[in-house]
């Protein structure tokens, strides 16, 4: 079995109004020096086995989990014994 | 003309869409549950608004990989008209039948009011009954209608005259004020405003009727052989 942690983030060129609102709110709480906040998604996917995990996850991200027009993705794979 | 209104779990403008073509225009129409859809016998497919699969993951994303989608792709490839409104537009984007993607509205709020729209292309099978440069008013109702595409895609959309509707007063931050676009072949229209909610005087607005009339008229003209 293995656990996959997937991080999906908005592409740099894409505006993130949610991140902007959060950034403003942090400033209102007197946190100086917050340059920017970007909101993304974190998913945990559990796979039955480690075999071809990269290939499977890549395909899942491209076909469904991320939208390549606006999002980038990265992932890490942890083997669970 | 025979329409299929595809109903996904969470569709909520399906009845309105059905009423627009069946009740108002008197055409044949059926509400088709997405799992049971057989689209071959239909002349037009309508993808309604709503919140398919609760907008989980991204609006339209889960519906865009459901079983019926292969059939919708075949239908599109055959050149028959497909109209996606609101969530239907989001599904078409996620299917990659239309370029671009939807982001949350610039102001992060759900918007529900009428917007003035400029008809930018009335030479489509969806807009031929509108005048060149005409301005109409249609209701919008969405939280994720902020249309996004990169510069290159925008140039292609412009060059091919695929931008059909633009907002007069951009409510949601959409790139180039875009409210509706067609595919390159011109048989798929996706739009955020709701023409099906503006089809009779009782609803306070009839500006949407001509969109459905355009589809029917163009279909009649291309199927006029023997009539």
C-alpha cells in the first residue's frame, strides 16, 4: 500500500481572489510583511500498491484531479507497510 | 426538432431548459438522466445549469468524466448543436470541448441578477435571430463564472470569432468580458447567463427566446429537404 499526497496550486498567471482576501485579513490582524497568499488543495490518495504509482497519479491528475488550464500539481509518495 | 436535456445529480435548471424548448417553442424535448442517455436519436443536446455533483473538486469536473460524456463528444463531433448554460458551460470547459476554465468570481460572491450582454457574433447557429451588435439582458446566477484563458487562447478565440457574448459591465472578472463562446466548428455554445430563464413575458424578460429560436430555425433550414 502507499499513500500519495497531492498538492494542487493555481498557476502563477492566474489571479487568486480568495488568496487576496486572506492576505488582506492577515494584514488587518497586523501581520506585516505578508507579501502574498495563494490558496490550493491538498489531497491524500491511498493506492493498493506501489507499482506504477507515479504513472497512475500523473494520469489521475491530468484527467480529473487538476485542471491543467489553471492549475499545477506536485505529489509525494509514501510507502506504507 | 428533438432535444435532450441531460440531467446530472445536482442539475437545477433542467426543468427551465426543458420548458424553453418544449413549452415555449413547442419542440420535442426529453429530460434524460445522465446514466440512461442514448443521444443518437436527438437533434440537439442541452446541458443545464445547477451544481452537478455539488460542484465538488471543481464546477463541472466530475460530470465531465461521467459515462455519458463519450456520447456527448460523439454528438459534438457529428456537428449537431450542443448548448451548455452555466454549469453546462463549466462541464464543456472541463470536457475540453471549449477552451479555458472557470475561476471564482472576482469578488468571491455568488451573483444573481440581470446583466447587459453585447452580441458579438450573430452568425452562429445559436444567435442568428439577434441583430449585429445588439445588446440584450439575461439573468446570471453563479459563483464561479470568472472565465479565464491565456493570451494565446484569447487571440485564437478572437481570430475565429468564437466570442459570442460579452458583458457590458463585467460582473465577475472574466477575461475580455467573455460571457459565452463557441467551439471552432461553431456547433457548441457555452455561456454563463441563463437564456432559459428569460423566455416569456411572465418571467419579466424574453431576450433568451431568440437563442432557442435560432437553434431550431437553423436546424429546420439544414433539414428542409423534402419539405
